[in-house]
C-alpha cells in the first residue's frame, strides 16, 4: 500500500512539474499575460504610422507631421519598444512549452444564424478594406485634400463593392453582409467622448491657458525631450488623446515647424506611453474588457516590461535623431 501511495505521489509531482514548466494559452493567467504583451505590441505598431494610432493621426491631420517623415523617424524606436519587452519575456519563459487552447466545435445548428460567404468574398473585402486604409495617406499627398475626405471616399468604394459582390444573395442573407449593418455597430459613445475632449481642449486653447502652460513647462523643465517624456508617462494615467490635443494647442507650428523633433517625439511617446498602464490606451481598455484583466495584475506583470521598452525606444530615437540631424 505504501508503495502504491508513493507511486501516486511521484506521478502527481511529475505532472505538477510539467504544469509549472508549461506556459500555454489554455490557462487563464497565461492568456492575460499574452494579452498584456499584445497591448504593448499594438501601441508600438500604431505609433509610427499616420493611420495606426489616434494620436499620430491627430498630429498628421493637424499638419505637425508628414507620412514619410514619421515612418522614417519613429519606426526604429517603435520596433525597439516592442522587441525589448519580447526579448525579456522570451528569456524568462525560455524552455517552456506553449499549449494552445482547446478548439471549441460549433454546434450543428448554430451556423444557420450567420450567412455563409465564399473564401473569395472574404479575402476580396479584407484586401480592399486594408488597401483603402493604406491609400488614405497617398490620397492626401496626391490631392492635398483633408484625410477625412479620403477615408469617406474609400468607404463609398467599399460600400459599392459590397453591394455588387453580394447582389445575387437574397435580402435576408445580404442584410448581415452589407456596410449598413457594420455602420450600425459603431460605438457612438466613444465618438461623443472624443468630441467632448476636443471641444474642452479647444476652449483651453482659446483662453490661452495651454500657451501659458507651455511657457511654464519651458521655464521649469527647460528641455523638450524631458517635457515630451513626461507627457508620454502621463498618457498612461490620462488618455493620450487629450494630452496630444493639448500639446497641439500649447506649441505653435510657426515656432515648431512640421516634422520637427517635438512632434515626432510626441508621436512616439504619446503612442507608446499608454502601454505602461492598462487604462492608458484604447488597446489596453479593449484587452481589459475582453479578458477581464485587473489593474493591479497588469501593474505587477506588464507595466515594468512596458516601461523598459518605452525608455529603450526613447534612447534609440534620440540617438537616431542626433546622428541624422
């Protein structure tokens, strides 16, 4: 009997060791960890593109940055911002097995609620939507029209393509595949939130409060790189959209021209600084809602990695700027 108990104990201990060395997505804690890394990657990927992040898009629309300049200036820093946390994570988790989650089979009668589309239709609409997004900066450069006209024009093309490609389907099936249904899913609360932010910032700008704040920062801190770094850190607490909107009102384009150090560095710091806290970016808020990530869990597990990547990217950008300017 003692031998059998000993055998069961050793077998259970071996399974426990195997579980300890296994880092897979089938465990809830591991899913949260991977979601946190995705937040860092998403914010880093959006900072260097004029259509990748709301803050960079605001600077692009406002004339503070141009497409090619922001890509050339911030791309390397954004890559470092993502690679450094990934490298640290890979070193810590080296040798551990990644276990994918169990596949959930669809119920036999469930697929009747969703109309079927062919692979060609899916790939065509995906490629067209992605191509229209990429073409928006090209549209602005060629036509010199505001970016919103380019995206609305592309939306019209996408709408027409959807109507044509699904024209042979009956009305009930086509209803779920048209752009009209997609437009109904827009989060109007978020749009109204951003409108309120921009109206509040515009009020502060016209009352010269933001200009006085910029002067106080210049007198107190005195260095642009430190000021923008602080703004990036503050974006982890306060949403980065109002901070960038305020910065655009604080500093005049006549003093700080397009593609200057201030605006490019602002695009990087505001875009990636939100990764430091789960509430600092739209990607973090989305991950918190989808995976039920707790604020303090993110602080303990992910914030340190995001902070290291943030300052590593800052160092790379400053060195790169001094080398080529």
